[in-house]
């Protein structure tokens, strides 16, 4: 598969990675990647099943793993494995090249489960109609356009269809959340991953799917505890309060929410 990033972006990523490399040199044995420096064990990276899944996820990016988000993927695989034992389908809102969902499908030997994986994205970056005023003012649209241009967000759905072609039980839904939510035909959802990097469609997705979530269902919010994404966190906390649940902030930057069984 050919590379998907512009040359300038590759250089910038090399510079960012140098900081993590330096931390690993200075503090041997720490986990240092993806905005996380941690002294605890990350033995999960040695698990051959994890490695196989991670490598499949990375293949969605092209010729190079420029995400380097092992711990985030570990959390996603854990949630997906739990959800695979429940009744219901899987949904991801914000797919881009398809890293996390490909890793999950590989990990779970997806077609064996008899579930459908719904994959929703504009496949063209943020939709200006569905961002907040303050996101607009802080330059979210300009940033999104830049991310599409430099290859960090996918530009078009064709490469995504090719990436997921090895699995039958999935549906790619092209268009903007919340407009496309009704195209998810399932009435029972066991796993929901929300990763659109802007608050309004994320809030809409959580509110829409909440009544359809199976008791015990796993909801993973990719940006909930990321520094600089306060608007998403505050908005999600408001939804959680209405639903009488709370969200666990993870050191990976993710948020984790379980649909109560009773
Ligand atoms: C950070 S990327 C998702 C990364 C992905 N989860 C992965 O595993 O690599 C965010 C994606 O959200 C999409 N997005 C943003 N706003 C959206 C909206 N209103 N509806 C659908 N997709 C949206 C963008 O097009 C972009 O591809």
C-alpha cells in the first residue's frame, strides 16, 4: 500500500516522535508515546494476538504506523472483546483510514461473530454545519482541511472500502453525523466508538444510540480526556449527567462508559 502522508507531515511527525524517543532513552522501560508517559507495565504489547491486531490496524494507514497508539488500541481491543460476548452490533462514528476498527476486526476474527460493524464518516473531514461556534472560532475547520490535505484524515471512501474488503459483515455509511445516524439499521448495539474530534455530532451520536445500547454495552470516547479537547469533555459530561451515568477518564486520553445492566 502506498504512503498516505505528505512529506512535510512525515517530517513533523519525526520531530514529535523524537520527544518520546528521548523520554524512553532517559527513562528506560517507560511507555512513551501518543501523549502518554507511563512507568507501569505495558506487557500487553508482547501478546501475539495484540501484535497481529495492531499491525492490521496500522496497515490501514499505508506504509508506516504514524499513529503509534498502542495503549489506545489495547483499550479498544479490550472493550471490543467484552462487547463481542454481548448481543448487538458495533458502531464507529469517525473512521478515517480505519485503524482501530481494522485492528478490532482482525482481533475478533470479525465475520465469525455474525455481527455487523457500522462505520460512519464524512470521509472528508469535519462538516461545517456540525461544529460549535467556539470550535469554528478556534480554527477547527481550517485544521480539519489541513488534516485532509496532508493525509492524516482520509480523503474519500475508496481506500477505506478497499481496507475493509476482507470482511463481509460491515457497512460503510458515508455522510455527516447526525444526518446519517438513521442509516444504522441495528436496534441493538454492544460497542460504540465515538471519534469525530468535534462536540456536536459526538453528543448527537451518544444520545441517539444510548437507548439502543445493550445492557453492559461499551462506549469508548476517543478524545474525552485529551488535553485541549475540553469542549468535548464538558459536552459529554452533560449528556452523561442526563443519562445518570459517569465517564471514566483514561490516561490514554480516551473516556470509557458502560451502559448499566440494570
Ligand atoms: C480522528 S479521525 C478518526 C480516527 C479513527 N477512529 C481511527 O481509528 O483511525 C476523525 C474522523 O471524524 C470524521 N468526522 C468529523 N466530523 C464528522 C461528522 N459530523 N460526521 C461524520 N464524520 C465526521 C472526520 O472525517 C475524520 O475522518
